[in-house]
């Protein structure tokens, strides 16, 4: 994973990383690490997880602020290998979440740089997970801590209550996590999805799920929620579908917009229909510390089941196969994780 490079100046260390050199292209190359400072930690990656929504948009060059060449990813678990003299909150051997590549000393920029073998970052870039290595089951589940936290934040913003009916657009990672959390609160979620394989996957997990193209969809939704849905939770960003589902909303219900909305010409919502029903519109972007802490507790206590959502586990040397699947959407994939430690090859 590491090799010395006498031409790299004071640092002299390079490490493997997944890089998008340009839109719709991906490769594994070596990138330089900067010199450690007194506040820095050297962290070796154990596992990283693809964010199937954000990283796809970055790969396609559509995510706001995307620059190439870049190292993608923001879900990373590693082990502390070295601490600077001013680092007091962590010690060698701690298992931490976060960190990644920092730009400014090569032509490669971070977006946000998680898929990398080693990193040097200020200690505040990391969140503490454990003082010892979790077993494989928990390590995999915790790797999706940030994406799951997005769902935690969304359900909180919707103020979901017992008995409420929640219509979730998109049976992807966030949508399924949100449905799990809604169930946890005693609500009744329904997943709506265009991809028939995702519909089948959600049903296999035990959820009520419908294909948006079903001829009798409106009839089925009215039968499930004759008085209308309390919450419309959008993770797909397809305005035509969102507008159609607004007509199934209860008077003074809540709409949460939690997708990516890049296509300004096609993502316009019918505000008149929203106004007629006096719906409250809410949005979230990213997560906060309280979302993270709450979600990690959910994962550790198995309130959120992450492992059934992981469809592919790859060694980092096969990471490009993961991005081929992400780009093409085939074969069916949802959660894709990479193992980086040479001792953890699978």
C-alpha cells in the first residue's frame, strides 16, 4: 500500500487512492501524503463505503462544485497509526471515522477524499468509534454511518409520529433507512420506486413497496391511505413523481426534499398543488453531530439494519469493479464497501 518516493520532498510517502480523472472515468493511482504536524494523525484505512447517490453524481460530473481529478467518498473507518504531540483526544490503535485526502499539494482534489489507503489530517477531522477493532459485522454496518445519519435527520425534521403514514420516494439506501426509522417510531411507511429490482429488494426486506409505473398505483395508494399521507419523503429528486404524489397528501401534511436537485429545467414543483393543501415544505443538507451520535447508537443497537443493505464487499484492489456497477446500475447493487487493510482481504 505504501512506498517511499525520494522525489516527494520532505514527506516522501505515497498511498493508493480511487481517483475520478474526469467525468465517467475511474482509476486507482498513488497520491502523495503531506508531512505530519503536531495536531495531525496518520490513519490507515480499514473499510470505506460508497455513497450511492452522491458519488454517482460526482462521477457523472453533476454534483455541485465537482472538480477533476478527484478522490471521492466520505464514509471511511480507519485505525490510528501515529499521533502528533498535540493530539490528546486519540491514541494509537483507536478506531476512527472520517478523514481523507487533503488537496493543495498535488493536482488531485478531494470530493471528499475517503477512498484512500492512508491519510494525514488534523485530529478534529475524525470521530471516535472504538478503542478496539469491531468485528466484521459491526465494522461494515458502521461504515454507512453518514448515509444512515441523513435518514435520521430527515425523520427528525418530519417530526414523524406513531400511526402516521409516510410515503418515501426512492427505495435506495437513504429511503430504506428512513423507512426503518419510521417503523421504529410506530409510523407506517410505504416505499415508491421505479427500479423493479429495488422494489423487489424492499419487499424482501418486509416493506410495503410499489413501482411508480404500476397502472393501478393511485388506487393502491388511496386504499393504503384513504385520508392521505402525513409525510411525503423525497429521496429521488424526480419532480414529475413528486408532483403526482402531492395529490395523495393529507391536508397540512409535510414534504421533505432530501435528494439532489441539479436539473433546474426539470425539477420544478407544482407549488399551486402544494399551496392548495397548505403543505409544509422542509429540506435537509448534510448531517450534524447530533444526527451522527444518534445514528451510531441506532446501528450499534441494531435499530437500523445496515448489513442487509450491503450487496457487494470488495477488496480495494477491485474497487473499479464497484464503480462500474455504480455507473451502470448493473448488476443490482445498493451498498458497496471496500476493504483496504492487507490483513482484511476478502
